[in-house]
């Protein structure tokens, strides 16, 4: 009876481990439920966002950055008094940021919010934070979603995770991480990182072994 109870307890424990691995617990961010997602993740990069009228420019595909505009940039975060965004003007379809406010605002998205064809996007030009979705100060959990035109000529969706100090303009502030969906015209979840297949498979494998032993 005691042996049966012990096996049952271990069964439940490993089952929970499998679910936690699938959820990405301990990564600091949520994990996508599917291991074969086509999301391209930068990993932790901590790219400084200067508190200037230029800020930092980023090409989502190549990872190139600069403190002045360059051909092919997709995202521009800037301002010496706030955290503003600017749309790329070098592409046929300039970058547009997710908003639930006016056309000149961007949202600080909740983790897991869908960024895709059904989202509402800002117009071309400068965007300021939507007051209805304020930035999180002294936090690295600020998520900005957008769509951009890649070199393949198709629209892709992506996000940047931003860390802020005591004010939106204060240093240090940085792009912590960024990601985009490699499949054109396919959405993705805001600030959700694809889980490593090995982690979920390891936990699920252990769960299966125990069940087979029983």
C-alpha cells in the first residue's frame, strides 16, 4: 500500500514537472506551447537605448544596430524625455506598432497577447506610449509589438522586450530581447519565447518511463 502511494506521488510530481517544462517556468518569460514554432528568438542581448533623439535602430533579421539611421532598420526606440518609437521609412511598408489607442500611440502589451493580422497598428511616424497601457518602470517587462517588411518582401510580426529604470527616459534602459515570426503573415505571442524541445521532451520522457514501470 505504501509503495503504491509512493509511486502515485512520484507520478504526480513528474507530471507537474512535465507541465512546468512545457509552460517554460523559470525562464523569466512564458514559453510557447509548441516546440516546432517558427519564432526566431534573439536570446538575451541587452542593447542600450540611448536617451537621445536618435536612440537605437535595429534590423530584426540581421540583428544589426546603430545610433543613427541606416538602410534596412526595422525598429527605432528613442527620446531623451520618454520612450518613443519610430517607423522605418526605408521600406515599402514601414514598420507599424500595435496600438489600442490612437494612430500615434503604441501599447505596452501583456505577455502572451497576440500580434498578428487581426491586431490594430499605428500609422507611419512617431509613436508615444498609450496611457491606457502604461510602461512598467524599474522593470524589464515592457513589450512592444509591431509588423515589418522583411527582405523577402513579406510582412512579418515581431516584438521587443524593453527594460526601463525609474523613468522612461532614464538610464539604464535597453532592448533585453527580441523575436519575430519567420513565417510571413503569421502572428505570434508577445514576449513569448519558444521552449527548447529538449527540456519538455526530457520531462515528458521521465513521466512516460514512470508510467511504463507502473
